[in-house]
């Protein structure tokens, strides 16, 4: 009895110690207004979106605290070329879309010169709620850009179709090839589909880009060659290009069927909603339009099905989560009403509001909570060593052009893999 009592006491002590040492449940900090709630002023956000309903919903939520602040969103045509001029004008926006490649770029020196340091502790922005790999620091350690949405590459999966056919969603390259063959035997001519008319947003790049980045992430010297557009870096594209080619040659993808899809947004979504495509290759930006288009699809309205967005399992270790900012905001430090502008940013850059906006727009949230939308739940299961942050890695834009064009030209049969490898650095 004494021995049994000692064991029970020991178990209780371990339980108590474990409970005491466990990490407390994370609490979301509640926004507390710091300025006069009756303040009257206006704030303008400028960007390249045609419309931004998710942001306008945030305007309404902010107005519950500050009812006299007029917030508006404006689209600027020819955004990248006109932004510098607009920021120098008398009606300069308070907040504007910005991109990491603007930092340190002489062409955009005037734009970055207007950017406020968002890491200044006095501003009180909760940058810790954002996945660290999405936050860019300049040479001086400043944070001039705050991610609002994230993007990635993957495939829309018709989960119900897999269940109906008694198949499992593939998680490895071997499983992917096998399940495509199984679908073909069952009469599905193109188990995988995607947009293939032009190199921009083509499914070939969506397949190849993550694999290319994976190869570069494992070899810093190769990354330097690739960013420098050195032809020697072409060899590191080879596995990615061969994978694209194999999907087509093995009948996983019917290129002629893909060519009938008019664009990589609405047309891709509506084709997927026909219900006979097990896997549709696309980006997270495309997925953002799915909810609104469910009612636009006659086929989906008649026979709705469950679907999700998952990494393409291009290796036998599984798929990769290429985690990159999609939309980012900067504050114009020279704008009117800078204090209220920062107050709005303090309100917006929180887990609650960023998740809310991502939910409305149905884009990937930049916060640490990837489970807010079931569609993106598969990406929350990707192990940390399979998550790649291109900005942290140091990927330059010219590099992305090389793999995008090479993958497209190889996939369409215009050039061979060997030719593409030798041409690295010359693609426009």
C-alpha cells in the first residue's frame, strides 16, 4: 500500500509540474483606442486591386471605434510606375501597397523614402502575430512593409471525388503518379489540370517553382549563381523541369484540355467546379475567388462538393509550402493625419483583424493561425522543414522569371530540358 501510494503521489507531482511548466494558451491582445474617438479626419489607402471589399470591411470595423474617420480605398492605374509621383503629390495616400523588391531598388528610392519604420516600438504594431519569415528587414534592420496576405502554390482538391472513387489524396510523388493512373483507369482523361496558355501564372511554374526553390535552399552557392543569372545555375532547374515533363508524359495532365481554360482565375475556378477534375493546379490568389464563384457555377450549384487547397506532393518527402507575401502595406510617413493612420495600422496588424480580412478575401492569412479557413488547412500540416520563405532565402525577381519561362517552354514542348538548362539566364 505504501508503494502504491508513493506511485500515485509521484504521478500527481509529475502532472502538476507539467501543468505548471506548460505554455499558457495564447491570448489575442484586444485593440484599445489611444486617440480621441470623436476625431474627424480622412485616411486613404492606395493599391492596385480593382476593389478591396475585405479592407472596406475593416474600415467599417474601425469606424465602430472612430466613427468620424473617413477611410477610403483607391486603385491607381499603372501602379508601379505612378506610385512615386503620387506619393510626392498633394493628395498623397496615407497607406499604400508595397513590395519587398522596392527596398534597395534605386528606381523606387523615392517610394521607400516615404516608408515609415513599422518596427518602431512607439507605434505599438503587433508584428509578432505575423509569421516571422514573411517580415522583411532592410539593411538597417527596419520593417518598412507589413504583410497583409500571403500566397502559395498548390492544387485545389475535389475531396468528395476522391471519396467517391475510393482513393486517398496523395501526399508523396509516388502516390501522386499512382493516383493519377487510378483516375485515368476510371475514365478521368486529365486527373490534374491548370492554366497553360501563357507563361504568366501557368501550371508549369506552379509545379516547378517550389522544386527549384527547394534545390536552391539546400545550396547557398547555387542560390548565388541563380540570382546572378549564371548559366551554371541551370542544372538546379533540371529536377523541377523533368517533374513537369513527367506529369504531362505520364498522362497526369492533358495539355490540350488545359489549353481550353481561358485564364488562371475565374476560368480555372469554374472549370474545377464542373466536378470532374480531381486536382486543379493553381495559386492561392486563384483560390481566393472560389467562394464567390460557387453560385456562378451551375454545375456546382446543382452538385456542390467539398474541396481544399493542398501542396503538390512533388517529392517522396511530400509537398512544400512556399510562403510568400501577397499584399503588403506601407505607411506614408509624410502623410496628413499620421497619428490616426498609425492608429488604424495598429488596429489592423493584429491576429484578429488580419484573420478576419483573410477570411473575407479568402486568401492565406499572414498570421500564425493557418487553420481559420478549412480550405487552407492542409498547409497548416506541412512540417516546418518543408516551409520555404523566398524573401528570407533571398530569391530575386529575375530568378523567378527564369524558372517560369523555362517551365512553360519545356511543358509546351517548345524546348527540351537540356536546352532550358543551358539557356538559364537568357529567358525574358
